[in-house]
């Protein structure tokens, strides 16, 4: 089975966000694999272990993305592809990313593509469904269970807390939701092996694209921080008094009751 | 005159609030635009179309089909594209709900268009949206093509309902077929009716809740308030509740009017998911807990003592 994972690196969730010169300061930031993409990698490895085949992790990123790709290889993926757009593209959006991925997948045989349902930085959730549309394959978003039997695929997806049981078929794209699995940590032998696994690096030129083909449809005009929230009032007295005061404040001061 | 499509969303035949917010958003994008409500579904479609008009749409286009009873990407794409082809709008607004998140990127792809997802504000042609789960915000524009946005529920206020307002409702026949994903069953697990992403009030529990049963007093409080129940990652990881309740950088990002955090310490990942709530109440035993730094009102105490008393106090208030 030809199993692909779309991966993105994101800031570690511990990172505080700072803005410098109108853009988000990334100097010295720690990066991780987008947490939802970790579910995708884990599920891909499980599918391969059950049905055979090969897991290829693909990212559109920069030189630095190699670190997260190596982590994915150490978890157990077989191959990695880095489509490095650092030198060719100034600003991209989801349209850009999908044009690049579409060009890459034009030459691949695909049975299933797994992605995170959202990245925790830009959080658009667009790339998966857009790519499925371009490749003309069905997609199911926010999945929490996946079973493949021949060409038939049974899926459970999370719909705002409810569960939908879905039947569909390969080839397919899915986006992964928390609860799907428990991503493994790379083992030491895994890390050693990962160093020797193939990591292919491509530029958009290799995909017969130029800058104009993938020009973003949207533009970020400004980035800013929310106003600092000031610490509020800690209520005093016995619990009964505190509770009474709270209800009164919520009613008359905050006006939310 | 510009024309903007405002997509309604039905759940089990009931129109969701975010639908009216899409109408308001369309008006904010262009005050003078013709706002056309789009209602796709299998039942109560006409009624929903009327409500969309009462909430400010000029007219409505409906597609009624048995295969639109539940959202599927293929079914809804076919219906939506048929309406878009007929109307050729300058703009589209959808809710950033489970269905909207699934549908909008595909429509954007079909239209070869940009899409600004999950917006919380509109300033002229600039759309404000949270990034890094609300740790920062960005303003985006669409460079060319149609103005296409999805709005985060609960952030753009609907217009006043005007029961006397009327407008044309036209029905469009669409031959919906070849669905590649089939819904076999829908299992309702979410708490009765109140969805986290649309809730005005959320009562959330953390590790301090200590067990699955520990959530009981929170559900009782939520009941009195008409609130949804949420949780921190700590509570989910400990197995006290389902991951679908998780609020934070992984999990849901919420912005209710009132957020009551019970036994939540306030890790940065959790704060990212809720700190843009309008009013935050923290109940925690530990006076040093980080959650007090973002709370408007804090009670230092045991949640199992405080929460039931709060429920009683609110019940008494309602009786009055």
C-alpha cells in the first residue's frame, strides 16, 4: 500500500509568541511536528504494519524541516520528502501549498494520504480537503478510527463531539483528530535507523512549477498580539459569601447572567 | 451591486445560530450588498430560509434533497456549487463549524479561490483571525477572486430579528448523486444540545476534578446555566472525560461570554484555547495557579465545595 503523510512543523506549544518588525519572531523558537500530524504519522505506520507497503512523509517547508522529517522517520516512516520553498517563495498560503503538493502527487501512486485535521499555528485546516479536491479523491476530516478492508474503508469521525460512522473506499485522504491513536516516541534504534533512511529534497522547479503558478490568493496584512489580560479580582471571605458575591458581580458588573 | 451568499447550517432540521451570524458578516463585508441566504437540507428548509431573511438576508435560495439530511462533502459540494453557479456571487460566508470546515476548502479549490478561515472580526476588506490558538492574531485580505470567509461561531453578532421582513425564496433542483462517503450511523455523544464551539457559557474541569464522577457537579452547574461542559487536556489525559471536550491549543478554541474554570491550573496550552473568552471565572485550591492570571474573578477554594454552592445560588436566582 502506498501511504503518504502530509506533515508540517510548528512552534512548540510551550512557545510564547512575540512580534518583531511586524512578523512573528521565530529566532530561537523550538519546533515540533504539528501535534495532529503526529496522529497521522502513527496511523500511517499502523496501516503499513497491518497491510504492508511504505510510508512516505511529505512536507512543504524549509531546510529546518529536515529535523521533524527525521523524527517521523525515527518513529517508523520509510521515506521522507522535503519540498523546500524557502528560496523560491516569499509568502505562500494554503492555495500555494496545495499547488505544490498537487504537482508532487501528480507523479505518485496513492492509496491513502493522512494529514492532521489542522495545524496549531495557522489553523486553517484547508490543505487536506483542497488537495483531495485537486486529486479528485474522497476525503474524510477529523477521523478518530480507521479500518481498511480491501478497498473498503470504515471510519469513525468526530463531529463536534458526536460520532459519525462512515464507509468509503481507497484511494482516500483523511485528516486526523485527537483520540485516533497514541503517537509513539522514537526509539533509540529508530533514531539510528532514521539517519540512513532516504530523505529526498525537491524545489518547485523540480515539480515544473514557477513562482507565478503558486502565487498566494490571500495576503497577511498585519500580525498582532491580543491585549494583555490583567489579573482580576480574587474574592474574599467564606465560601458562601464568595459565591454570593460572584453571582452578583457576574450579574451587575460583568453582565453575563 | 455586489452579491454575497450567506450559508445557513441545519442540524437535525434545526437552524444553527451561526447561520444568522453569516448574514451579519455578509452585511459587515458590504453594507449595501445583496445578501442571499443559501439553505441546504432535507427538511424545514423553507422555514430556515424565512428565518435567514428575518435576520437580514434579502432573499434565499434553497436546495432540498434526501441526501442532504446529514452533511457529506460530496452531497453538499454538489448542492453548494449548483447555487454558486446560478448566483455567481462576489462573496461567500460560511460558519467555521464541523461542516463549514470540511466544505469551504473544497469549494475554494473548485473556484480556484482564496479562503480566509475562522475569522472573528471584519474591518473593511481585512479579516481578523486568531493564530497560534489565540496567542496572536492576524489580518488577512483576499488578493483577487471572490471574498470567501468562514466565521468562528459566537464572535460576529447576528442582526436583530425582524419578524415582518420578507423576501423571495427560490428552490433549486439539484441532482445529487455518486456520494463517495456514506454515513452509516450517527452516534450522539455531545452533551444535550449545547455545543462547545457555539456555547455562550462554558463550565470546564481540569485535573482538580479528580475522576469521571467528579464532573457531575460541573454538569449540574452547566445545566442551571444552559452551558456546555469542557475540559483541560489534563482531565482528558487522565481519562476523566472524552477528548471531544478538550479545550486548548490541541482541542477546541473557544470564546464564550462566560468561562468557568474549575480545578484547572492554567497551562499555556489551555490558556491559548480559552483566554479570549469575555469573562473568566477561576475556581482553584491553589492560590498560585496560573489560571488566576487571566481570570476576571477568582475563588480560592475546593471546587467540590464551591461549585455546588454556586449551582444552588444560581437556582435560587432563577426562582426569583
